[in-house]
C-alpha cells in the first residue's frame, strides 16, 4: 500500500524505547524512526532526505538529530534541516497511558503539491539532482503527471536562457518524449536527466530582459501583416523587435499554425544555426502540445532571440558552392509543389549524390526528384537513410584528434535536422519548408569529409530478440556490436525504443552538451523509424553507433589548446 493512510496508530510502549535512543517502527510502507529524548518522544521518516540512509542510527544532541552518514542535521521537533539540503518529515506524537501514538496521516495531494513544486524549483536552482529526483517521485506519487514536472523545468530555464532557446530546453523536451517510451518509475530517469541539464546550464543566471509585447494590429495594420513582418525582423537581426512582435502575436491570439509558419519562414530564409533553429522550433511546438498553448509566451518567446542571433550558415564560405548552384537555378518552389507528387523514385542515384558526390550533384539530384514529382516525404525518407549512412561512415578517430575542430556532434545534426524537417513538412507543406530540404541534403553531402578514409565493413545484423543487448553494447563502448544488434533485433519495436531511451539518458556522458546530443539523436532516430515504418532500422543503428563510440569530451583541453594558440597569434586550425 502507498501513502494516504490516515489516523493515529500505536507505535510502541514508551518503556520499549531505549532511554535517549531510537527505535524503528514499521507501519505499512512507512519506516518511522522513534526518538526518546529528555524533551520527549519524536518521530521522523527513517530515510534521511540526503541519500536515504537510516536516521535511526543518527546521534541526538540538544534536540538536534545528526545523520550518521554525511552529518546532515535536523531539528527533531520540526524536521527543519539546519545543515544539509532538505527538511526531514516528522510525525505528530502523543503519549497515551505510557504508549506512543503517531498520526500517520499523509497530507492531501492539494495541500502538498505546491510545497513539492516549490521544493523542486529550489532543487533545480541549486543543481541538487537528488532532491530533484525525490520531488519528482513525490509529485508522481500524488498524481502529478510528468509533463507538469517538465513544465516547471521549462519555467525555470526559459526565462534565464541567455540568448533564447538552447540545448537545455530542447533536451528537457526530448527527455519528456523519451520518458513516454519507458514504464513505471523508470520514466523519471529521462525527466531527471533533462532537469539536470537545464539546471546545470541555467543555474544562477539572471532573468533575460524581455521586451514587452507590441500590438501587431496597431503597429503593422493587421495580424497577417505582423506575421509577414516577423521573418523580416529576424533577417534584419532586430532582436527586441522580433521578440516583442512574436509575443504580441501570441497575446492577440494569432492562430498557432500561422505563428508556426512565420517562424518556419524565418528559419529557412537561411540555414540558421546549423539547423538548430528548426530543431528548436519543432521541440517548442511539441512541448506546447504537452503542456498547453497557454504557455506559448514562455515557450515560443525565447525562439525569437535564438533565431535572430543565429549564425546564417548560408553566409559561411563552405556553403558557397552549393548556394551558387541554388541561386543560379532560381527554382520556383511553389510551382514545383503544384505538380502531382506521384512519381517513382530512383533513390539509389539520389543517395549516391548525397553520400559520394559534389554539392552541385546533390543539388541536381534533389531538383531532379522534385521536378519529376517524387513525393516529398519519400525524398525525406531517402535523406534520412543517407544521413544514417553518414553516421555509419563517420571516422571515429576524428573525435580523439584535438587538432580537428569537427567531430561526432557535427554529423549528428544531419539526422536531427532531417527529423525536424520531416516535422515541419508534415505540419506545413509550403515552399518555404521545402527550401529547408535543400539545406538538409547539402548538409548530408558536406559531412562526407568526416567519413573514414578507408571504408570499414558495415556490421552484419546480429539476430536477437533481446532489446537489452543494445544498451549493453553501448555500455561496453562497442559501436560495431551496437549497430549489429540494432540491425538484427527482431523483438517488439517498443522494447528497442525503450532500450535506446534508457541508454541515451543514463550517465554515459557528463557534459550537458554531450547528454543533449545523445538524447536528441536517439529521439530523432526513434521518430524517423516510426515515420518510415518499423522495418527500417538504419536510424536506430546510426544512433547506436553514436552512443557506443568512445567519444572525447574535449572541451577543456580544446579550450586550453585554443587559448595557447590565441596568445601565440596562431589561427584556429593550427592547434598542435
Ligand atoms: S544520508 Fe544522511 S546525511 Fe547523507
């Protein structure tokens, strides 16, 4: 039986308690420590709120209980913690005719929930992962859905995120999605991982100043004109104006689909932030589906500064060849979309162009497919397969070469970007979103330079119905085995998804950015397989290879190399 038992129960005869000592009392699922002191008898939850060791083994001095394990201290009468991080629960005690009676009534859910949320918020603000976990479990126990726990994390992180949406908010959103693939209390694992990333990223940051919403009708003449103005403001890098308008559009009740379209137009005007702008937009809308549109101002508002301040990758030299071809072609995308999308698809030559050929050929392959009338979703499927193949070809040794600025994280964006593009196309099949598909295919092609020079033999499927073999291979850091298992697994897909969700949120990595990518890639892979059909395994195999690869979290070492080069006047790329 779990909580909510009510009333007074007899716990012990006073004389059975050691004088100035303690005794354990068991009642249903409760373990209660009874303490006899000169000031009277006291009762508290036997589990120390720090790490759960038995308080019955603690020491008492002048009404203060000290836990034997790590010295946290609590006032016996109130449970207040005087050294440590959390109060202990106490129970009302009455002595009736030499017997100790306890009131074991659990507080009503409505009474305790606000305290638990306040405690959770405090724990997030102190990066106290243990307490975050306990409060999350306590909230679940009183019937609070995990989506509300996630909402609390977003409410903490979103206003603090310095330049708007970032990895921490995206990770928490993804973690909520991964939690839904798990069962029972294991669902807490991804949520806790997501909360810890938000907490570690945003801790002690001040609130980001936000511009007040403007009235789009007063300023632009109509909601429609305001929606059209948003991408322009992003393009002109007018950070405050863009956010004020976005908040204003939400405040006046512009339709969510119209707001989403305005955001997508702004995003695909350029290849913003290496694809992150599109990925974050998807996550933001996914999050709102879970926690409700009434949080739109909190959730969508921070997209504006991220989009406005994002690097325009189409202005970087390494996209130039592709963009020259794009500009010269001057495609009428709206016209392309008016054609019936029913044609058969030569996927092999499309894939060859993306995987082995030039930016120009990649552009031409996509153009040919669209002009022939291949359904856009089939092209997206093929791009996902090519991105998965890119994962398979990635030269793992690059990741241990500190003089190379590229690595696994770059390759991962091919799959996560195309996954976001699939979402965008499914909700908004417009010419502007189609523009993003050109960025996707270029990206898969461009990562060719990170392929291993000598092609390794691709691991053959290892037939098994044991989904647990996949996380085992990841824990052993055996990428070939992980890929082989993902390919050969023949049990229920739900179990494989759950296995991937679990291993992606275990502590295989420690830095928030690595956790963010593990989570993001796994979520995208699961989503891609669901969209393409369960016979498809390559996105899962790709994620498995990424998760299992030994990776160097080389941020401090790399920063040191860069700093040395900087003071010596050497440019990036000359790090030795
Ligand atoms: S378990 Fe009590 S102080 Fe650590």
